[in-house]
C-alpha cells in the first residue's frame, strides 16, 4: 500500500491543513460538477415531458374533446343550413313574389264632428289624455272640459264616456 501515491499523501500530515492537498482539489471539482449535473438532469426531464405530451396529443387513439365538440357543432350548423335552404326553396315555389311586411293601417280616426245635430261620445282608453282626445276630434281641451263639466283639477278615468261634440 505504500506504492499508492494517494495513501502516501495521507500519511504525510501538514500543520497548515487538516486534509491532504489532492483530496481538497477533488472535493472542489465535485462541488462544481454537482449543479451542472443537476441542471442537465432537469433539462432532460423537461425535454422528456415535452416529447411525451406532444406525442400523446398527436396520437389518434384519444380524440381531443374540444375538436370533437367543434366537429359536432359544425355538423349541426350544416344541418341547419340545409333546412334553411329547403325552406327558402319552399317559399319560392309556393309564392312567386316575396311578401314584404307592410305597416299596419292606422286605426280609423274617429269621425269629426259633423254639422248634424247628434251628440258624439268617446270612451276613454288606457293611455289617453284630454289633450289627445281633443286633438282627435278637433276641439280644444277647454271646450272638452266644458262639454263634460270637468274641473281643471279633475282627471279622466279609463272607461269614462266623454261628450266630444255639441248636439243641436
């Protein structure tokens, strides 16, 4: 064992250091290599995970739930488009010209007071006011109040019958 140089260094003891010089150098090399080795292992694990997930995502064994949902919705849209086309064909076959929505005809205006001697009456509907009723019949609000003996502070009620013309 005396032939081994490391052991011979161990036999010599120096007062300056508690360990042999060669042994200290080996420890410092190990301390430098450990973080590098740890970093390499972490990089390999990370790369392995990336490769695993990329290969798993591209495999045809398990369909992606988002892709399957999109495909189902696209099929529904295609079906609805076919139904719309069929309905449009039926409309053009049954009706040669498309029907354009028309505004409803305005309600017939109440008859204006005529020169006749008959009295005319109006039944108050929801949302009507004295000014609106007087405008319909072409009389003033003051005259409408006088015909119906309505004081200025009294309001009209739904269903109330109002005289809108003077009788002779």
